[in-house]
C-alpha cells in the first residue's frame, strides 16, 4: 500500500530494492556485532528488552509503570528479579540508553520475543519512513532524484548503523519522521490537523528522551526554514525583504549569544566536555582516536571550535589513515564526500547555487541540521568508532547539499 500511495515514476522501481537493502544491512550489522565484536550494544539492548518483555508478561502494570518512569532510588530490583532477568547495569543506569531499551522492548513484545523478527521489523520501519521522505523530497523539492535515493535509501554506513536493533536506529527513525511531519506542515501539504500537531509533539518528546541534542538539532533549523518561507513571499518587494532579513538575522545573532550563555546551554556544553574527556582519558574506551582542543563554552569559543569539529565529522576518517579494516568503508565514503565537495566548490555556477540554496526552505534546513549534528559529533566523539555512528544521521543531508544545483530556466518556444 505504501508503494502505491507514495510513489512517482522516478522512484517506483527502487521500492523493493531499497527495502531489501535496509534489511540486508540490518542483518550484516547484527552479524558483525554478534560474531565479530562479541555482541556489544546489540546484546545489551536485547537483554534489556527481554527483561522488559518478561516483566510485561508477568505483570503488565509494572511494565507500564517502568515505561512511564524509572525510580532509580528504589534500585533495579524494584521491578526486576531472577524470574524476569536483569537488564545490564550500565543500560539501566544511563537514562537515554534505558529509554531506548524501553522503546526496543515494544518490538520484542510485538514479535513474541524474536530477535531476528524485531531486527527485520525495525529495518522495515526505517525504510518506510525513509521512503516517505524520498517521495516528498523528489516530488516537492529541486534535489536530484538519484541523490535523494542514495542519501536516504542506499547510503552504506547510514544503512549499516541505523537499521538494526539499536538505539541509533530508533533515533534515526524518529528524526526522519519528525522532519517529515514538520515539512508536511510547512510546505508539502495544505492539510493540517490536530492529530499531526500532537504526533509532532509526541515524537519530539520521545526523541528528546533518547538523544536530546538531536531533538534540538531537528527543531532549531525549522525556525530558520520558517524565516526563509516568509522571506520568499517578499521577493518582489526588495526593500521589505532586506529589512525583514536584517531584523531576522539581528535577532538570530542576539538569540545565539543569549542562548549560548543560558544555564541550560552551559549544562549541555559541560556535558559534552565530560563526554569528550571520558572518551579521551578513560582506558575502558579503546580504538583509534583523534584530538580536539578544549572550548571554554563562550559564544566565541563555540564558533572557534565549529570549523574543525564539522570538518572531522564530515570528512574523517580519511582513506589514507591506517586505523583498521573496520573503517575502510567510512574512509571510502569520506573520499567520495571530499570529491563531491570539490565539484560543488569549483562549479562555475557556485554563487547562483548558494544563493538559490539559501532561498530554499528544505535546503537551508538541511544545511543547518547537518552543521549542528556534525559539530556535536566531531567535538564529543573523540573515538572514530563513536564518530561514524553519531555522524551517520547527518550524512544523507550533507549528500543532498553537495548535489544541490539551481535548476536551469525552462525555455518557452
């Protein structure tokens, strides 16, 4: 039904191929974690989901209570025992990880505690939401259709990290779904309902509880897209347009300074610094690393660290870096992104392409979203193994931007 309702001639033949591609990489991801990496996060999340599943069968009310809130003062034995089994301690203690386990437990319940069925179901849901986005972008936006298909259906590392039984898959799924709903409201549909508004709020709350900085990175660029949307209405009235832009950009600069110095923002920066320090110095975390300078949390400090953080997130690891066979695919992708970046920069119509990009609501949204995710990924990850997972969510949007071109004017006979 999804194939026939959300379809056009340019993308129709890629439906089953894209679906199979998602499931294939979800299975590859699972096999790599189970038989090469010894289980890792996949085992931990499955054990957590299994314990929650058993709790649901034994006492549904306690399960619903645990889903709604976790009282850590009462300890892990408040709802779990030798009969239900215990979730891994590090998952239960870490709020966002435990919230992800709760969401994953729903898939466990639906599939009658079948790990492989849960994996296929998650991969299928990720594909279905990706297909909705592909359909809308290819129908309403000026991006190249092949670039849209590759970005959201056939990007290898994105599909690998964001299709299996993992927190990253749920975060990616909710991110795409929230972006889809936001732009359905903004420009892709004339219909608006209370149901859509409620769904957007619920998706944001759920995403915020899984990975709060990504939830904020989804919402913040949307306000910029709104500005572009309103600004485009005054293209034929340049004086009003320039005045509107001057006022808007001034408010944005002042807002950035105020928000960056707010207590909540400083808490997020402090958390990022702790994460960076933990990955840098804790001997538990092993693997290839890169270096990032310390930032002081001031607006100037944030701006100063952004170029290096974004560059690392989008272009490393290089194919020439000898950091292990695990990163060969990422190195090849980075090389491809560097080549596409060069083609974008040396294009003779660069100025016109950039001007048109800043007039397109989805393009400016993709640019801002990509920069925010890349900054956080590049600054906090330190380990390449963490970097390639966190940055994956930004890569489809980066690929779209690198292939973005101003459409050629149509000639009338």
